[in-house]
C-alpha cells in the first residue's frame, strides 16, 4: 500500500538552450509519488518524460537551463540544493536511475561485480569487501547467480545485463528508483521477467518507482498510478485502475484505443497528426489540433482540474465551469 | 488503382503451388578465427518449412536469437542456404546468381528494423528512392520521378515534392519508416519481407505504420512475411502466424487460432508473458519460463525448448527432434511430442 | 552528419580559417596571374637565362627593402640610342654620327656594373666608334675607341685600362669626383652623358647603342646570379607548387579511400592483400626513394608526382579509412542496398565512400602543403624538374651560390616565406575544417 508522500514535484519547468531559442521540454509539471508506490509516466517520444527523469536526478546536459519549480523529497526541497550536497545526500543515495538502454552503457572492460559495487564505493565510501558483499546481495535480489559478479558485460545476455544495471541502482538502497524505458530493447519473455523482478522488489523492499515508458501494456505491469505527458505537460494523473479502465482526457482515450491488444476484436486505431514543436508550443491546449473534442475554449491553455480523488485532468471538458462545447 | 503487376505464371508445372515454398531450409554460419580457423557453427536456420501464397500475409514470431532475421536474409538472397530449398515462383533462391539474382531482388521488397539506419544519411529522400530504380534500369528520369512521387503519396508522405528534398535526419521515425516502405514498393515486388518494422518506433507510431503496411499489402495483393517478437501486434495484420524458436518453427496456425488456442508450450509461454493494459497486472507476477534462449552454436539436443519446458517428457523430448511436418500447409500444427 | 553547404558556411566562424582562405585565395590569384601573364613556354625560356636578362643586374636586392631602410640605392638605368639625339655630319666618303646618351643619376650609391651594347648594321665596312664620358661638371673622360661588329657587348665597368686610369673601378670612378686614392667616395649626382661618335663608311650603315647602368636593386624580389628576375621564379613557382600539392593530395586521398573501401567490402584475401601491401609501404621511406629515382633515372616533375602518388596511396590513410568503413559496412542501409540489387561497385562508390568524404576534406587540405614541401625539398636537393622555375629551385640556386654567405638574404627569404605562407594558409584552413567536419573536436 502507498504510504506518505515521498517525492512532490510542483510546477517543474526545464528548458534547453538551442540555436533557435529555448525548448521547454518540461513545462509546468505537478507530480506526486508516495512511499511504496509506482508511478508510470507515459507519453510519446519527445513529450518530455526523459527530460523529467534526468531532472529528478539533476543529471542534465550542459545546454539545459537550471530547472525551476519545486522538488521536495520527504518535504525537503532538493532542487535548490547545491550540487555537492545533492550528490552526497540524494543522487544514488535516495534516488537512483536506470537509464534507457543502460545495459549497453556498462563498461565493457570492467567486471560486472565491480560496476555494481561502484555506487557503494563512491557514494557511501564502503570498503571493497563490504561493497562486493552487498553487490552480491543485490544480484540475488534481481535474480542473477552471484558467480556472474566476476564476469564481463559481454558474457551476460541482454536480460541479465539489464538486471545488473537494476542491481546497480538498488545496491545503495534508495527510496526511489527512476526507470527510463527499462524494457524497450528486450524480448517479450525477458521483459516479463524484468517486470517480475521489479514487482518483487517493490513488494519486498517497499521501494517507490517512477517508470517512464511509451509502452502502455508494460507500464500496467507495475503501475499503481499513471501520469500521461504530452508536449511537456501532464495531461492526466490517475490511479492505474482509473487510467486503464476509464480515462478522462481525450488523448488518454485515443491512446488506449491505439494499443495493439492480444484479445480484442477491434483493430487498434492510430492517432492522426503529430505532437507540436516544443520550441513554439501552441498557446492554447497543446492537444487541441489532434483532439476530436476540441472547441473554442481550447484556444486557452486549460488548467489542471480535479476530476476525482487523486485524479487530475488538464482539459476544459472537465472544468467545473461546465465543460463541453 | 494498383501499381503492382502480379508475377507471371510459375515456371514449374503446378499452378496451385504457393508463391514461396520453403522446405527443410538450413542456414548455418561458420565461425572462424583469424580468417580460417573454424571454431564453431551457428545453426541460425535449422530446418524450416512453410509456404506462402501470393497475396497472403504471415507472421514469424520469435525472440532475439531464434533465427528469424537469418531466415529473412536467406529468403532475400543475402545469405546462401546451407541445405534445403526455398523456391520463389518456382526458382530456387539459393542457386541464383548474377542477373537472375538481381531480377529476384526486384521481386522481393525489404523493410528493416532500424528506419534511420536503413536510409543513407547523406542522400535526400528523392535520391534514396531513385537508387533501386536506377539500378534496375528505369529510365528516363521523368519516369523515375513519377514512380517516386506515386510511392510517396501512397505511403502518406505528401506533398511528395516537399518530402523528396529532405534528408533522413529531418524526418521523424515514423516518416523514415514510411520512406523505407516506399522504397520497398518501388520495384513492384510480389512479396515484402518486413523484419521487425516497428520495434524501434515509438509505441504511438507503431499502429500507424502497421496499418500502412497492411493497407499496402491488401491494395497490391502482396505476399507479406512479417517478422516480429511482439505477438500482440499480429492479430489484425496477418492471416497466419508461425512461432520460431532455436532456428526452427515450433507452431503454425491461422492467427486467431494461434492466439486463442496455442498448442506449443513456448507459444503458451509467450502469450502468458504478454498482457493487455490492465491495472490488475501490477498485482501478480507473470509466468515466465526459466532459463535462457537457446544457443544456436550448441543447441539442446532434440526439441530446442525442452530445457525450459514445463511439460518436458524425459526420454522423449531430449532425444528425437519432433518431425517438422508443415507441408502441405496445415491448419494448425505444433512441433511438440505432446501433440503427436 | 554535416552537410557540405552548412559545413562551408561554418568556416566563417573561425577567424583562422578565414585568414587561411585569404592566403590561399591570394596564392591562387598569384598563380592565375603568373600563368596568364607568362605562359608556360615563355617561362621555361626565360628561366633558361641568357639574353633576356642582359639588362638586369646580377644579384640585385629587391628595391623596396632598400627604400624601406631609407637608402637610395641606384636602380638600373637603360638609355637607348633610339631615344637620344643624334647629330650627323657629312665627311664626304664617310659620315660622322654623334649620339649623346643622357644618364640622370640621382642616387646615393654607385652602379654595380656598366655595359654598352652596340649593334651595327653594315655590309662590309665596320663603323668606327669613339666613346667618351661627360660628367655633370663637364669633365670629359675618354672610354674607348674601336671598330664595331654586328653585335658587341662592351663592359665598361670591366675595362682594366679605364680602371687604372681612374684609379678606381669604372662604375665608381665615373660617377664620383673624389680624388683617386681617397677612401669612401661619394656619388656626384647629376646628369651624365655618354657621347658616342661613330664614323660610318656606308650610306646604309646604322649603329644602335644601348647603355645600361646597372643598379644595385631591382624589382620586388631582386635577381639571381644569372641576372634572372626572381619574380619570375617566385610567381611561376606558385602554380607549380599549388598544382603539385593539389594533384598529389587529390590523387592520394581519393584513391586511398576507394581502395580501402574495396578492401573492406570484399574482405577476405582482397582485404588482406591490401593491408599487407600497405604495411610494407608504410615502412619504406619516401624521400630516399624519390632521391634514388631522381638520381638514377629522371627528375621530371610528372614522374616525381606519379611516384609520390603511387607510394602515397598505400599509406596509413588506408588503415584509418578501413577502421572508419568497417562499421559502415554493417549499416542497415548497405544491407538494404544489396537487397534491392545494388552491386559491389555501386555500394563502394555511392554508399560507403560518400559517408567518409566529409572527414576526408580536412585531411586533404592539410596534405597539400606536405606535398608542396616535398617538391621543394626535392628541388633543394637538386632533383627538381630541370626546366620549371619553382621555389625549391630558387632555394637550390641560392644554396649553390652561397647566398647567405654573400649576404643575399632576399634570395633565401622570399621563397622560404612563400613556402611558409602556403603551409600556414592550408594548415589554418585545414584545422578549422577539421573542427567543422569532426564534431567531436569542436570544443577545442
């Protein structure tokens, strides 16, 4: 069961400096993750979810402006912390990250065990023996035999490498693990086994997850709650039941219709059009040009509206001023 | 209006012989050290048999390392088969050379997994699409442009003139894959082989491209070999599906039958590992067979799946490989001793 | 993946590249000028020396260096009888013609040489001439009296008798009013006259005289030991250097790339053969081989160019391109090309090579001065092309004539400066291009 709020994000904005102006990848995002809760952040490529992941760990590239807004961990603001303190107290200590295609980012010339132990040695200053013992424990937790500690990355299969990277994130016993497309490059059976690992860890350790993915079916394997992003904004936040069962936002509904399903008579329907440019986003609702339910009000940017308990929608249709055309 | 002219009469006698007939196909790769020392053999395609009619779409489903890409490359004439036969419109693909091979290649279109990698980054779309036409002697330039324009319109990239001048990096992933599909259609092939055409695309774009492929296949009455690892994408796009494991086909059936009444334990495992989006999924683990995908260099003896199979029968499953009896086209067969 | 046009516009962002481009543009302009103003055959003829240069002083420094230092060294003054007043006097059976050649001499320094060129037209009877010198103060100094043949060159400054009469070298003595024996004489500026009295014995006989008072400085670049204006060699050296450098650079880089691509594509023994050939060739030293060929066979510049290109093809470049091409060979679009029927040749030339070409450009640009220097080195060693005037040739002559020992710095400095300028221009452009086409280096 979800516990007290662990991570609270308010009005987070992140822009990149480009030759053609500032690109606002994250434009006013509010999110909340409680203890022992898994939040899935869904969206198409380019909607800003990867930038969000990196903002959570403050591992942004050089051309990113400093993020604005609030990010509170257990009530304490961490966005304003100086880098050195963030590194010592938060990054990989309380929040860890499993990057996209991280299994390919393993150092090919260093043994896997050493790499998994590294965060402990760097962030926690643990000695070699203790760090390796804990690395072995992390391996067991993710389901790799401990003999593989001595192997090199190329000696492990893709699935095993992904588990190793997961072990690397878990080894420092963080409160929150951010996963950016953890299974997108993997086969079906391997994906399922990784998701099983995540489920087990969540149940046994009470870790919170932020799962960032474009794969809706996979996200439902772990998510307690879902936040759907579009063009840098969150358009719907709800419990998994609400989102997968009866989503409120038009985009959510179209998205659910576009998922190819194993057991469904209706063929999936693609959403026509493409997301807007983040360099010059539309002034009104960003989904309006593709939305079948757009009307005049949509030329103004809709605020986030409370649709139900812990269910917010960014859409005029559900605004209390009487939605609908 | 169809741009496609169907293949003329087969060269062999029987008129109801399928367009593509694969029988006992083996494609093995020698691993060599230092250019000559033989250190092993990769049995990528290890006894595959199936047939494909003109205008029919079938899916080849399997995980990475099952040999499906090697199968595709063999059928495209990019690898020589080690044994067995693959007959396309009566001609043996494995024996083609020179001009005959080039002619064959015009009859089979190829859509690859990586849309950006499949396009030369230094050529504009127009030039990319002109290449196959130039190679196969389509002249003059005006005629080539006509066909390029038609192909671009057909895959939904319009206005064609605008897209034609762009470079691949200026297009989105979905648009790039549309160009790849356009290129595959240019030579008016009879068959298209699509190897994981949407795996590297964003989930939201996949359906668009699959729909496009389906539409094109129907409109031009093309045979389609759709290779994928994602069973959830096959239902609405193909007539039949085959499951591949360890270099062999383990099950073949009409697609609905495969999805609803799988007969091979591996197919069952695949189906159990997949799910439609449902909040209840988060509550329970999915059944996943233990073990790893089989090595193609030293595959397990007998049934390739038996080390992981919950129904493995000692004495039977390790010793004799079940006969791959998929000819003539059966309704629903699985290569499993359980079903014998 | 950088596009050509974007790449070239980006050059503007690097000041060093712009400077390099300017230098190269200047060199090219010079080359074009040289080739149009002095056609090839003409240049060859000129450089062979001889009469074309007879009006130029020997080993003269450039005029402007002298001016820059505030000096007033004499330029060459040529006076011809065509422009001079002639008086005729009829002597019955003969005719006396008196030609007065005026020499305006305002300089500080003494001429380096004085020559009188006489050409007589006659049938049988040679005219008889008497020459004397008149200073601005009216002093008359007899120089010589003689019969004149068809062509005569009378070196006044080397006339021993005149020298002993004047007590000094004639080019000094004729231009000063200092007493014989006084050291450091100064020039008496003013208008001098050379009076030529000729007795013609035939009606149709004519005499043409040309007095050349050679200066100490000449032109922009000075002259060499054979009186040749160095400007010709330096000007003409530009197109030779550029052409040699360019052709060698193009020939080697493009061919190297194509061969590397062929090896990568076909693999197997083709690749192995190419690699072994390359490895052997890398060890062989280029300059000694060229020296050998030049000494034992021929030093024709085309031969040298050919050998340089052939030996340059199987160079370390092959290894570098091979490592860059190997991953390209596995690219999906290459596989797709095979699938739609492209043959090996097309794949190599149209799909693999263009991928690497942008990286080739900086290499190619920085390679040009290497070959320019190579050609110059060969020439300095005496193995330059025998007929063409090149910068290396000039350096070779300078060295052979011990230019530095004699203080003829200009002879060495001008070709050296041009060589350095060429190297600098191409290097600056090349390094900037490197940063443009290799994005990984961009932050340097």
